[in-house]
């Protein structure tokens, strides 16, 4: 076993057990430093202190060929269409609008300021635009989409770490802001003259016995194996694996959604631990203008969703719920929702899973539009 494997396995075990710990101090740390970021940094720190470079190790090929595809198909197969129906049409429309703003605003911004020094020198010449698709993936799809879009956009390791750090800080601040907004949703409904008080259909826990975890794992491995045999282009593999995940979860009886979701989470830690071996700390810097753009971007997302909720006459509590399902993900969306109505927490979780299932596709649209606009 190579040293790269040893470091990766060590990181995976350490991060997993720290993340599962019930210690309050550790829990507070993981509220601000997510497991995926820690898994990415630990291997880089080990490589840095021992002055070794594992960026060309064969482990990276193994990760791209097997681990990332397994993470994609696992996450995609965790979406239950039956539970999605209980959310209701309007909240899903609001959620999709929020996702669309995240995916499209950077391109619209770049188009509007195409001749500026900011876009020409920083975004195009310095390749900072390649840091945007992973953020789209993070804000819509979470870590799985973020990693896939990093590969598709060919984002450098140094830029990716900068994106991870600023994304973590921004999302934590945004979560605090959304907590305050959802607590004031009744007053905001009055201010915006929104009359909707609809209570969503309760999402009942599925009582039917689930498919054993080993069958789920075997079927997912088989799916990845078949895709790897018959397809060669990475983008095509991503699409095929995503569709495969949706199909197996919909058509195989008693599919174990909970296990598929947990498996996807563990695989993300594995991918990040391997990816961290490529990271070099010597080229870390992020212009303030780019950070300012990220702040503007997330507020445009929020304002657009408020206007959409007004147009739909939809209770404004759905704005922070849908925003956190996008930006925060499966951990923070139900927590923010609980500050308003605990009975809506399952709906927030389902929206967050929908976000995980769609983030990669939104990011692919962002990449395509940037490539057309910048002619790269």
C-alpha cells in the first residue's frame, strides 16, 4: 500500500469519527469547519510538512474512475419522488427559481461587465471563472456536485481550496441570516401583502421494510462498473450515473434511500481526502473583488426568491427553507426550518435532497454558458 493510500485512509478514519463524536466542543467546531473541508486540508498539511508531492499518484485515477462515480449514483438514488410530491407545486417552483439564479447570475454578471478589467483580467486571464462552477455545485448540489464540477471546469487545487474556505464562511453567515428571516416570516408576509397560509401535506415515514444495504451497495457498484465499461467521456458518465441513480431509486421496490444518502456522504469524505493530496499551499490568494462578487451573488439569489414568492403568493417562510435547501444542504435546511415549524422539517430535507440531485446539471449549464461567453 502506497503512502498516499495510508494518508487518505488515516484522514478518512479521523474525520469520520470526529464528525460522529457527541462531544459538544467538536460539534461546535464542525458547525464552522465542515468535515469535507477538514478531509481536504489534512492530507495537504501532511504532504506539506513532510515535503512530498502526491499529485501524480495513481490513487487519483482510482478516485475519478470509481469513487466519484459511486458518490454520484449513491446521492442521486437517495431522492424519493413520492416524498417530493408532498412538498407542493409552488415551493418547488420557488426552489427551482432560487437554483436558476445561483446558476445563471454569474454568467449574466460577466456578460454585463464583459469589457471590464475585473472580468477580462481576473475572471478570464487569471481563470477565476473556474472557481464559480464549484460554488454553483456547492450552493445547489452540495459536496458531490462541487467535486464533479471542479473536474468538469478543471479548477486548480489552490483556487478550489480558496473557494472551499470562503464558501464555508459565507454559508455559515448566511445560515444565521436565514434563521432571523424565517422567524420574521409572518411580519414579512404582512409587509409584502402575501395571504398564503397553506400547510404542506405531512411526509410520513415509510414503514415498508427496506432493501438490505448490501443489495443496494451491490447494485450501485454494478451500475458504476457498467458505465465505466461502456462510456469513456467523463461528462457523459456523469449524466448516465445521475440518470441511473434516479431510475434505480424509482423503479426498484423498497429502495433504501437512507443508506444511499449515508453512503454518498461517506464517499464524499473519501474523495476529498484523496483530492487533498494534490493541494499545494504556496499559491493561495483571493482578490477582495471576487469575494465581494460572491456576497452580491448570494443576496441577488435571496432577493430574487423573495420577489418570486410575492409573485406566487407563497408564504415567505419558504424562502429561507428553499434557500437553505440550496445553499446550506441537508444539515442546515431542517435546522432553519425548525425555527419556524418543526412539522416542516421533513419537507426541508426532501428539498435538500432534490438540491443534491440537480446541482451538477445546473453547474454544467453554468460551465457551458461561460465557455460560450468567454470562448474558452
